[in-house]
């Protein structure tokens, strides 16, 4: 080693030893434990005081799309591009890799699978964000395309889906799975980000004026449709009256979310048997009455993206970033039309 190089190394070492503590990377703050914030006494009739929140499984990249079917929770790993299940005792099984429909999935991209719903024939309909379609997953784990275009134009990137009481399929179609700037992506073929209704072989856009439609669900009597709008800063849940043949009317905003409320957004939502909306939003999951009153908030150490009622309908499973969480609800949740709970 030359004398000049040795001298340079000594100077560098001295500089490191003398560096102030503040120059070192700060340690990450400890994660806050899960908690339930009671904002109205009426929450006690839905979630009992001191109800624990447990982490059932962890180690994923970004969890989404939960649905309980045939004794286990199906869920997506949007960034990991995988479809998995987890049992009530935490046993995880990989069902499909490259489940977003692209063979060359870029690592870390949010174009894997997303929302799911059981179908009448016993299969599961699954959103494939990368392939920009809805696919059918059969009992043998085979994945086949189901809906991929509207009037010859490719869908944007389906996100969440639900059946109504007549067997019509409704789904949201924001552009989250597109690579280059969502609405500005040159691959985008539709002029809107729609909520679609599929019935009797016919696909129809029924809502076209929401910037980023995301979570979707029906009231217990199927007379009200709820749709979450994800776009910041105007995040909200809109309600519609549902008439014959799926005709929508009387749109109104049920609740708006503060953009400063924390990480996350107006993503997935589910409805319980009392008509309350369990909705993800900035800072966690809010329990909202049909009239728009926020009764409480579930706060987790990770960003909650979606939730599902499972087991006997009183277990609430939450997909939150790298983990699956669970808590007990005193009120039974609404179960998807064709789910087999046992």
C-alpha cells in the first residue's frame, strides 16, 4: 500500500470516528400496536371493548383481495404476484404464482392479483391487474380468462368485484395496473375509469364519473351500492340507490376521508348485517353507519388495504401490507353471494 493511500484511509477513518451521532441514520420508530379507537358509544354493539387484534400470518409483500371460501381465507399478494390461502390457525398455502397474468412481472410492481369473489359454479373470479382482466380460478387451480375488454377495448386494470342478489357481477376498473402514469399511460384504451355491471353476457359501464373507483359492496337488502373513490385529496365513499335491472340513481357521498389522516386510502370496503360500512381509509379501517357517522377506527401498524368476514361471519380478516390480521365482530358480516363458509 502506498504512503499516499495509507494517509487517505487514516483521514477517512478519523472523520468517521468524529462524526456526530446525528449524522448516523436514525433508528426506525417502534411500530404502534394494533388498537381500536372508539369514536361513538354505538361502536360497543359492534366491537366489544378490549377486543384483541391478532396477526394471523406475515411475511408477504402487499396483501389484498381477501375472501373466505371453503374453510380458509384466499388472499392476493399484489406485489409478490402470488395467490395464497391461510387457515384460521395460520397455515399458509401457495395456490398460484404469477397470478397477475404476466410472465415477466417486474419485482415490486403492483400488478399481481387483487380482488376475488366466489362464483355460482364453485370457481373463484380473480382480478389480474397485470393482465388487465378478470380470470376464473377452478378447483384444480387452473386460471382461465373471463372478462378482458369492453367493446373491443381492453379494460384498465380491474380492482374489486361483487355479485348482487340476481347474480349480476359488478366490478371497479381503475388504472392502477398500468405502468406509465395510470391515466396518462399510452396503453390505456378506455376514456373512463368505470364501475361495470356484467349480466346475461352483457358488460355495461354504469358509473363513469369517479376518478379512481376502488372498493365496492352492497347493503344487506341489495338496494344500495357503495363505491370507494381512492384519489387524493378527495377520498370518499359514494352511495347509489339500485333499481330494477341494476339501474342506479340518487348518487350521494356517505363519508369523506381526511387526506391528513395517515397512510393508506379509500380502498376496500365490506358491509355487515346491520348495514354498517367497514371501510379502509387513511390511518386504518373506519366503521361507518349508512348515514355516514363514523363510530370507530381500527388502527394497525401496517397500511390496511382490504378486509373480509370469515369463519362464522363474525371474524374480520384484514389484509394490511405484509400481514393478515383478525378480530371479532359482535355483528355478523355480509357474506359474498356464492361463498361456501365451511
